[in-house]
């Protein structure tokens, strides 16, 4: 009843929440009318690969953002940083950033992207830039894996390469990190998208005409469908599962466990469910009707009998224990079933949220900072991620994640209603 009441209350507050969020966005639009971006410094552009970094940081940069900038400089990238807030000493970024711009606080990350791309187009840099990586600071940056990642993203021959995919609503690339070739930068369609993009602070609108429409535009700009791709794609994950048994063991231990979202989660029971009706069936047609009698006659220890699943061997043992017929089990069939379930779970929703620990294990050096706020992570999930980081980075990430607890619990009134329907 309590859950039903919360659902009804959220629904009743939605119109008010939508009105307030829209009004706040329009108020910020009015307040920033006439304000122009401020270019604090700019080094001459010399035709290098470029990184466009959208920042939302006040006073000083986060340590992980500084690590990213150092890695970008080591990779030889020209760094164009656009900050929605203000730093105490912008000049201190010289040596890490080549061009630093601060802009009015309106439009979220796509507002900073637009400022950056319009600067690139106005300067004519897109005519000589061989490849540009757009990235924002809604993600935490891990130092150890960053050099290879930046090199992979900025030297690839793929015309549009995202870091991860997203299957929510419709297939698209996560806009927090996408690399694109010069051929895309020079497309009139791509330039028109940014010139026409209308800023807003309303989250669903940013997702729809920002992230979603950007992917559609990029698809139209590439020369062939296979030139729109993700570095850590589901297809790559499936290949790795088939090649590396140890990855299967890692996924069993480190899959996301938070139950605050409706996305699929990997479990031993999921494997049984997948195989039931395909490869697991009653020994006779009356078995189902006999099940109740068997359960009633079973002893208490048998009813409570469970198994600790920690690797592929114990998972296979769990499946075997559910069979009365202990004949030979086709191990290839069983392996394929387990890998199939893992891959389907991997593809549920936003990859970077759904598979944070797994992607970090595979080499992706970025973690979404709204993981706990959106209910994608719980404390266990956070621990599985931080165990893979150096102690200093783990402490930083824990603080950043836990400063933004699940909004469905901490927010109240219209803000909670707005959060539950994705308005904020």
C-alpha cells in the first residue's frame, strides 16, 4: 500500500513538477540573455587531434579532471575546455588546457558542447582537425587506463566512435564521450545541428534533442553504417566472454545488484529461467502437479538448501542440482546459455550505468557520477567498482558518489516527483 501511495502521489505532483522545472529553465534563459562566453586564453591551433571538454566545476578542478588533462597533453591533444561555472584562477590551467572558455550557466553539458563547437567552426579549426573527442565531466576519470583509452578513441579509423552504447528509449551513443573524424566535422549537417541547437535545462529535452538527436545526426554524417560504432560495444563484450573464461567469473561476482531500477540483473536464477522450456523440462507431464507434494514432504534442511555462486563452476553446479536426471549435460550448450544471459543483461539500458565494474575491468577508464543518485548503484556495486581503483582514486570516487544518494529517497515533494519521472 505504501508503494502504491507513493506512486499515486508522484503522479499527482507531476504537472506541478513539470511546470516548475520548465519555469526554472526559462528563468535561467532570461537571466543569461546577452551574456557571452569569455575566452580566458587561447593557444594557436596547429592541426592536432583535439579534445573538447565540457566542465561544470567551480573554484578548482577535481583531481580526476586534472588527471584527464595530463593524459590528454601526454597524448598530444589540443585541449579546448568550456566551463559552465567559474574557476578562481583560470590562468593556472595553462599547460594543461590550450583554450579555456567560461560561459553563462544555462544549457547543461550540451550548452558547453555548443559553445565549443561554434568556437571551432568560427576559427576554421574543423578544416584541419583530424579527429575530435567530445567529453564531459559527468564521469569520473581513472588515471591507469586513460592513456590507452584516449589513444584508442582519437586514432581510430571509425568515423564516429562512442565509448559506450545506450539501449534506453532507442539505440544511441552516450554523449558524455564521442570521437569523430574530420569528415564529420566538415559536414554542413553536423554544423547546422550545433548552430540550431536550442539550449534548455529541462533534462528530458536535453536527452531528446541533445543526446538522441545528436546520434541521429552523426549517423547521417558517416559514410557507411559500420562507421558509427562504440569502442566498448555489446558485440565486443560477447566476443570477450567467449574468449576469456575469467571474464565470465568476473561478471558473476561483479554484476550490478541495485534493485532500484527496472533494468535486468544477472543471477543464477536468470540462467535457470532462460533454460527452462528450452533445455530443462519435467520428466513427465504430471511432474508439475507433483511438485507441491514433493515440497510438502521435503525436510526443512532440503527446503533451505542453497549454494554460494561465485564462479562459473559453482554456477554450473547450481544448474545441475536443479535436474533430477543427472545424465551428461552438454557443457557447450550450458556455457552458451550463461554467456547469452550475461550479454542480454549487458545490453539493458545504459551500458556505462548497467556494467560499471565490468567495463572498468575491460579497460574503460570512466565511471558515471550519477550512479547512486539515479539508483543504478548501491553500496555493494560501488565497492565492486572501487576495488578496481587505486586507493586515492577509490576514496575520491566514494565521496563523489555518496554525496549524491538516491534521489527517490532523499528528495521530497515536487522535486521527488520530478526526479521519479526523469525531469531532474
